[in-house]
């Protein structure tokens, strides 16, 4: 996403500029810049920076829960032979046309996944495979319920064709959509759906 800063100095002396998708950048003579300034742009002369084009990085969160770091080796007859790196590449290729980057997080503990959600509210959307946390990941559910962007729950296997304890997800009611049983293709379809759900 490329956007031109527009606005005027605030009473504090900060230059306030806005770009699409509710992102606001501050160039301040008092506070250090929160992003790398373009060549020739001086934080002490914020007015002169208004003419510079700022490139804002738009990121999609790819969140994977317990045991998904060993995809490709873990019960391939159920989960397939694609690795997590393969899935990351698939998602990156799908969203590249929108100029999005992918930030991929895989953690074994629910607490670390919750922290990852909290730290990535600035992402444009999320694809979430909670793994077995779909069964009782109430803390992760609450974190995702508060997440301000659209997100889609994904499962590689058809959970309803498996053990009965996998038949209900506590996360699904707060998701924008759920893709189940299509293997790695499910991630690609979720990415494609998010590119349609997120306004240009």
C-alpha cells in the first residue's frame, strides 16, 4: 500500500498524516519517528515531509497452534505431507497481488498465541489454525473475539469425520468463517477470502 501523507501540524508540533485503512503516522520534532523516514525527510521539519510518499507495510497474520510446527512428519495420512513452510509460501503467493506480507506465528502454548494476537492488532486480517485448542481454548477465543480485523479458522483435516471430541470448536462462533478438511488448500482459500473481505 502506498499513500501520501496529508494533514497539518497539531498544537503539540507533531505533523499528523493519515493513510487508508485507519492508519495514522506521526512525524514529530519532539518524539522519534515510528517508521524509517524517507531520504531527505527531516523529523525536525515535519512540514517538508508531507510531500514524501510513505510506504506502509500491510501484514496478514498466519497463526498456527500446538503440533502444527511438525507438519509433514505428523500423521501425514491425516494432515498431509506439506510442511508449515510450504503453507506459508502458499499463503504469501496468494496475497502478494494485494501487496500484503505474511507474518507467521506458530506456538505450542495458548498463552503465547494469545500474546501474538494482542501484538498483531495492526494486521489486516488473520488465518488461524488453533489445532486442538479449538476444543477448549477459551483464552484464545476471547483474544480473537477482541481482534479488530476479519479472521478465518482453518483445519487441515475434516474434524467431523474424526473423534467426537473434535466436533465442536469454541473459536468458530467468533470467526468470520471456517474452512475444514481441505488440507493445505484450506489456507489458500482462507487467504483468498480475506483478500475479498478486506476493503481495498
